[in-house]
């Protein structure tokens, strides 16, 4: 029987997932997920392809329901509020919970500057001085300012893959989210660029709650404080990363960690 483990530490949680189920049409891809995600920490979601990792991530900010015929049951509490309550505006939820995708997706027709500022502009901010301050601050936060400060008018698509991904993170940070979701953010990058993103993830956890889906178990071990192992849509084991990788409680977890299957 697949077992589920809840974190038992008395602490503050950004997300509390309760009996979460998700479907694509008639196919159920998540089954009764229960977990609490600690604030200002990095939580990694690992598991073989097709186990529901990305679906779980997308359920945390109501992106799953944007897919035709997709649906969800259960609760996702964000700072104590069920984001699936009918009174909750999903657009507001997605502003508070930023999303970084597997492939960098800067807006190609926009400059580097406007890629960062676009969310603020859509929210009605017109003060150029304020925009300047936020753009510089966010580009510094992702370690990109010194690399691009002389070419802010260039297209965001002119940057390298790793720079584009950091630009996308800066864009997400500009609207002041409370949490950041990342779906395999380094899988399309070279090792040097990936290392910069991993360092950035650790730095972001000082101020933000970060949840990352990764197929790279070494990366999960390096960057995360907590790890959740999914298999066939079920949460098999969840706990501190050190415990998951060194002393897993579930035999299935141990087999996956040691490469017996994948």
C-alpha cells in the first residue's frame, strides 16, 4: 500500500494540500494528496515521468484548470485560504504564486526592461522612476543586472538560455509574489547556467516559498529542504530532504532513489 507522510513539525506553512485529486478528462492523475509546504523553504517534487509532478505543481496556483477538460477536487490552502473556493479569483492567485516553466519564455517582442516591468504595467504602474527601481532590483536579485544593464532595450529573446530563465524569474519577482513554483527550470540549460539557477533558488528561499519539480535527484538533494516523492499519482513519501535521501521510510522511495527504477 502506498503510504503518505505529513510533516510533523510545528511551524508555519504556505500551502496545505488536503485530499487533492486531479483529472485530465476521465483520467485521474493525482490521488488524495495530503501535504503541508513550509514557508520560506525549498520543496522539491520528484518521481518518474508521468507520475503527476507537474500536475501537482500547477494545482498549487490553479494553472491546472486552464487545460481543457481538466478538473480538481479537494483543497489547497494558501496562507489559510482555500484557493479553490468559488469566491477566490484565480488571476489574483496566480499573481501571488509565480510560475517558472521548463523552457524559458521571455516575451520576444519586448525589451529586457519591459519583460521585467510588464506585470507592473498591467497592474497600472506608470511611474517610470518606480519601474526603473523595480527592474534594477529584480535583475540584481537574479544576478543579471551587471550582465545586461547596458543593453536593457534589447529583446529578451537575444539573451542566452540561462539568462532568459533568470529574466523570467525576475519578471515573476517584479509583481511581488509570495511563493514561486518552478517546473524543471534547469532541464533545458547547460551545467554552468543550471548551477546559477540552483544558487538563485537557495537565495530566493530566504524571502519566498519555492516549490520545484525536478527529474534530477542530485539537484533535489542540493537545493531543497524538503522532498516529496510521487508515484502513479500518489504521494509515497514526504519529509526533510536529508531523511528522504539517506533514510527513506518507504521501500518504493529507496528503490527510486537508488535507481532501481525510474
